[in-house]
C-alpha cells in the first residue's frame, strides 16, 4: 500500500525560528533558572554577542567601615591668609574612596549534532517541529545544569584551597553515625551561618534525593502552594528545596548547596550559525542522511568571582583539569567579604 512522503528534518526546521524556540524551552524547563538561583543577565548577553573568550563584570565594593568624623566649628582659611599671618591653616578632610572589584566571566561555546536516524520516532509525530525542539531543549537543559554544577565545584575547590573553606560545613566524617553525620536542621543552620548575619539571604537549596528522603523522614519539609494554588513547593526553614540528583555525591557522601537569589548570573547568545541542517547523500550506502546541528554560547558566572584560567578556544570544558570549569585554579573570589557571596555548602554522610 502506498504511503505519504517522509518528513525530513529540513522540512520542519527553520533555523531562524528553531533557535530561539529551543532557547525558550530550555529556560522554561530549568528548575535552576526558575528558582532564581541562576538569573539571566542582559549585560552578559551583550558581552557574548561581541568578541573575546573572557569579559569583565565590574562591580562596586561596599564602603569601608572607617571611622566617621566629628564635626567642629573651626574656620577654614586660605593658604594666602595663613602666609599673611591673618589666620591658621585648616586643611579640608580627605574623602574616602569607593573601590571596585573586577569579576571575570568566561565564554562557553558548545554544540551538538543529531542525525535523522536518531529522530525517526519523533518525526512520526503530529507536530515534528515541536517533537524535535523539545528533545533538543531537554538535552541543553541537562547540559546547562551540568556546566553550572562544574562551575560551582570549581568555586568550592578554590574556596577550600585559598579561603580556608569558609563556604563549607562538612560533617560527613569518616563513617556514618546516625544523628551526627547525616542531614539535620542544626547542620543546615551551621552551613547557613557561614554567611553571618546575611544568612537569610540564602533563599534556596539544592539537595540529592537521598538527602531529601532523610528530610522527609524527619518531618523537616513544609509545603506551600505556588501563585496559582496548583503546585505545592517544598520548603525548609523558609527556603525553597530543589531536589536534583545532579548535585555532587560520592558513595554515601552528599553535597547540599544553599544559594541566594541571583547567585549565578547567566548569559545566553547565539554564534554566527546557531542551527543548520546538513544532507549527507552518501550515508547509509547511498540512502542518505540528514544531520541537525545546534550551537550556542553561554556564560555561567558565579557572583563575586573571576575566571582566572587561560580559556581554550571554544571555552573551558566541565572537567576538573587546568583551565576548565571544575578546577580550583580556574576561579578566584574577588569580593572582600565572605558574606557578599550568597552561597554555602553542607556535606553530609547518609546511611
């Protein structure tokens, strides 16, 4: 029986439409972005649209806590009057300066390709464009999160190496001891208070499902409805709880990350040709093949830090090796005060 024509990738993918559609779906699906932990930054978008492997993100430091001055009624006389003997010299007070910090963000140029053989099932759907776009967006959603986790791992490694680990409360110990090494409200508060009196700025936490299970067993989770009254959002001590097994774990030792809103700044842009479809006539012993290419530009910037590596062309990878995102040598904290960086790390050992 005759069948209709086969839908090809090139028939449904219009690059100018497909690229922004995929970006939009990626941002909508990302719980990290939706939670406010990673905030889209228009200035970083603009930097990515230009050239360079790294770019500066300037910011002003807080005013120093120098002594103030006590006012008096001493007159001010000019130098000329003092020389003439008609007055004394009263110098103007020296004003203090506001200093700046230079954060450095790094460009991540990433790409991926898929052949129509991998997308055959999707192309059978009623709306093949939606099927392809949702599949590609879901892929980039996972990769965005992986790159963010690698970045935070690098920041933590730098913090431990150069700042005595003042972001970290590690209670994991050498072996599991119930009530000592596992998650508890006390351990959480000890991690949060590394921020001092700014601890309330930590508004969200990412936990592994194993840690979340412990929190539930200990009746530590409260649920509040979303703005539509439809979804109940898990919270702990007023912080939103995001459950994701992408947070680092080794064996039965688990990280819990505490973030303030906007702790990660996100830039997104497109390279010269973000989406392309290639026809390979010789593939499949001459039966032909289509390949979808998707490319993007990211900057995932931890507030208060500078990328200090030498960026390879195309940007660093997610690896914990020299110049790459998860390496201690790739990052340095440029904010003078620990509490200016809205992040803390709790490390526990669970049963």
